[in-house]
C-alpha cells in the first residue's frame, strides 16, 4: 500500500505530463484495438465457416454458372448429406450506397444447411410458401426500418429490371460471427424471369452448397464431386467453405497486411512516447534515488518505483482505451455495417490490448531503470535536480 501510494504521488507530480501520456496511451490502445477489430471483421466469414459444408463452383471462375441438374448427381456421392444452391443477385436498394449482400437461394435445403440463421418456424413456412417472399437479417431490417409484410424493390444489375419482394421473415444469428445483413429470396422467382429474358442462364446456379456427414472426409468428397463432372461442359471446383471464403480475403490480402502493420506501428510510436516520459522522470529524480540508496534501498527497490510508475501510467491509459473502444466500435458498426456486418470487440482483441500495454510499460521503463540503478550515490547527489 505504501508503494502504491508513492507511485500515485509520483504520477501526480507533473499532472499535465502524466495526463498527456495517459491520454496518448489511451488513444494508441484505442487505435490498436479498432485496427485489430477491422482485421478480425475481414476474416469473420472465414471464422464463421462450417467444417460440415463444401462449396462447389465453376472451375473456370465464379462468374460462370453450373447446371441445376448437377444437384441430383452430387446427392448420390457417398458422404453427402444434402445439397442446395444459389446465385449472387447483386441488386441495388434505392441507391448504390445502400449496399448489402443479396442471394437467390433454394430455400428449404439452404436453411437446413445453415442452422446458424435462426428463424421463427411460422416465418420460415411463410417464406418457403411465397415465391416472391424474402428473409433478411436483423441488422439489415433495422437499418432500413422494414417490417414483416413490407414490399421491397431491388434494381437488378446482373439480372436487369426492378424486382419486387415481400418480407416474410427476420433471422437472427445463432453465433456472434453470423452475418445479420444478408437478403435471401427464392431462386425459382429469379429463374422464372431469367427464362424469359436470359434463356441461356435459365436452370443454372452460381454455386452449390454441399452438406457432408463427416468433416474428415471433406477432401475425399471434394475430389469425388469434381471427378463426377470432369470433362463436362462445366467442370467444377469443390472446396471447404473456409477455403472458399479465404479466396475472397486473399484478393485484399495486401490491405489486411497494411492494416496489421499500421496497428503495430501505433504501438511502437506510443512506446517511444512513454519511454520519453519515463526517461524525463528518472532524470529529474536522480538525486532522490541517490538518497534512497543512502537509506539502504537496493536496486530492486529503485527499479520497482520506476517500473511501477511506468505500469501505472500505461495501464491507466490501457483501461481508458479499452473502455472507449466499445462505443467507438458500435459507431463504426453503424456506419460501416454494409462492409463489416460483424464488427465486435473480441476477447482476443482486449487480450492483445493488455499485452501491448505491458510491452510498452516494460520497454518504457527499461533504460531509465538501468541508468538509475547503475548511477552511484555520489553522481546522483551531484545532480542539480
């Protein structure tokens, strides 16, 4: 208690300097935490992937489609539990800035494959029965103020024209990593109009989702699927859902690496600021440390005082930074929800904040402590401060 009291008194000697250092650490921890959360949000689709699902697409590119008839052949492959399919729709709601993912899906099988999309049973039945019906995530519905029964019109980009849909259900995410900003409607409704306007794309899907019985057989089943359609007009590429999602992240990997580097640069800068503060503090108190030594205090006691002050300043800044991170993350989530549907401060991020603060405290106190411990009593007493 006496040491803690002494540390607080030392911190309050130069109130402005200590306050500015604490504020600088808080801002750095806030920036570090938000940047790490951005990186985590980038990979949220990967983390939410299920080991029980495979994704099959055209071997050439995702922009090329596969015949719907492939479903029956996939269903007969040993180890396959169920199969569904879908298309990226790419519709625009009112304005292009209102971006959100929207897919045409085969509703019954798709919802069975994605149990993390929690939907009321009556809403699920209403959606399956209504060809023009759609379901949307809770965050998306709240964003635009939609209600059950509302008619929503999307302007097609890939599939031209205005498309009217009726909201039949609102799903919630079972897990924190579940995307609640997706718009899902009937593939049959899409295919019906495609037959008239784009007959070459009729009865085709952009991708298939395959539910498997045993995750350990994923590689074997993937090979079997691709071999089934080898040398056909539309060969396939089948991979785990995680690998499929990672392929999208890989397209922007340079950006993710840049964000990670910036987060570490922030910590390095604040380390320099904290080290400068502790160096000034130790230099001003050389005479005091010399007096402590004459009274019988050893080097470990001097080190405890310097490191204690370094930790006190840094951890106060860390606590403030972590506390502010939550409202800032919520604000980011509201503004950037279309691009980062899941933007939550994770326990891992808080842990990294604390670890970064400890590293800063240790580094900031190292050289001042080394100098104070090595300075002899005579040199200390001759100092002017």
